[in-house]
C-alpha cells in the first residue's frame, strides 16, 4: 500500500513539475505551494492554455478545476467523488463538492474542490455562521471574502496557516482544502 501511494505521489510530483516547466504567457503571482496530507508539492500550472470544456453547462468534478489539473490527477489513478456542496452543515443548492483521491478508504492524499451559486443574503449568513463557529474571515480583492479554518485547528496540515477555505464572490462560493488551491477552480470557466 505504501509503495503504491509512494508511486502515486511521485507520479503526481513529476506531472506537476513537468507542467510547471511549460512556458506560459505570464507568471501567476498567486501560485503558491499546495500541501497534500503527507507532504508538500508544488502548485500545478494554472496557465491560460487550459482549454475549457465548451460542451459543459453544468459543473462537474472534471470541469470546475483546470483541465490540466484533472488530467494530472487522472494520470496517477485518482478519481473524483462528488457530493452536495455544503457551507458548514448547510447544503447549497446546485453546487458540487469534489474529493479527488485514489478512492481507497485509507487514502493518504485527498484534494477537495467545490463551487456553488449563492445569493448575497445566503452568502452573508454562511459567512456569519462560519465565523461564529470559530473560522476566520478575511477581505479579498473586488469585494470577495475568504473564510478559512482557524489556524489552531490545522495540526500541521494546510499551507501558510490556511486549511479549508471558502471564497465568496458575486453570486458564487468556492471551497478548497487550502486557500492556495482556490486558484485551480475555474468555474464558470474564465472566472478564476
């Protein structure tokens, strides 16, 4: 089991390194390391060469993230498991939460990405509920709001003090297992 996990981790690191070495038209200043459970890796390249799936109208696990990221995960045998999008215990209609892993019950590495439409009233209530339960709120650019796990809860996981993080924007909410991984969510396409 450890050899399989080690091989999968090595394959993911190789795929990420190869992707990161590809030329891009401009550098992404927000790209920072992602911490998978079990050790650090680098952020997959979020280059503008990732072509959106033109035929997709509904969010899926394969379409809410960059196509290169989905391909990298699939190349090491990872598959997504989808479930309803939730903010805390509250389900957000028409959203999707995806957990990418090798599918085993004891998967050491799991990446989580989610997206949902949300109106301003529901977003405000969701933010307030999270903060009331100990999460931290930060103002972002263009009126966006980050709400992230309390750093005291991370016990060594996460990156730069950020674990699971929600990003609330104008009519939508995204979630990832770290604040830095939010850049990999590209739904609706082009809204990175």
